[in-house]
């Protein structure tokens, strides 16, 4: 066995340091799973002028559920859903929904405000638990929803664009928003003397 020379040792040291540098510079998997907003923070973000948020207990018959699904279309797996009636002083100004839809594997929690006129407020992503696709928090992507005035303007890829790398998250949040609009139309708007 030959004794390593200074040149051999220097070369080995250089190779080891190069490997360490390459490992340090290699792209790491980015984990974007995080809780961003509490319910109270989401209420303030979506309805900053709201002075009172009264939670509503939702009880829908199977017929009401079918009516919502008929309007909303296909839906992803869902988690919990909470609803508040929002007031500014004594004036009813809208409804706030906190909903959960599956992204790819885990639930995305988001808040959506619907004004009494039916206009949508820009949604807020409250919690994103996936390792990829967190781009759905992008303000420009979320802003698209506030320009929709009915279910016909809330179609994924036709009206609400996709984000490469976040396709399932984009599609499922869009489907979730459609569900909330259909729910509002069938359960809340008609109670205020409007037809859906």
C-alpha cells in the first residue's frame, strides 16, 4: 500500500470540501405548512369595518345540501365549516365563512366574506399545511375572487387561473369558494328577501 502524498491529501481535502459545499447549496425541500391567521385576525382582515360577528349554527336538510351541491358542482374533501353574520353597528353587512378543503393531502383553511349585495371579498388563507403549493396565498391570485359576481364567473381555469405547482390547491380552493357562494345563495340571501 502506497503512502499518500501531499498532493493526494490536498486533492482529497478539496473533494471533501466541494462535496460539503454542493450539499449546502443543494435545493432543500421547502416546507410552507403554517398557520397564518386566527379566526379573529381573519374576521378583521376580511371585514375590517365589522363591529360584531355572530356565529351561526348551520343545520341543513339533505334537500338543502343537494341544492347547494347542484349549484356548486364537484367538491373536494372538506373539513370544518363555520359561519358568522357580520354587522357594522346595527347594520347587517355580510357573512364570513371559515372553510377547510383538502389541498393535495392536507386541509387548507381559508376565510371568505360575502357582502349583503352578494359581492365577494378577497379570501384569506388562514392555514396551509402542505409542503408544496403555498402560492395560493399570493395576493394577486386571491384577488381574482373579488371580481366574480356569480357562480358563472368562478370557474377554475376559465375565470380563476391556475398556478403551476399548486394546481390541486388552486382547484380545491376555487371549488370551495363556489360551495360557499352556493350556500350563501340558498341559505342566507333568500332569508334577506333575495332570490338565488
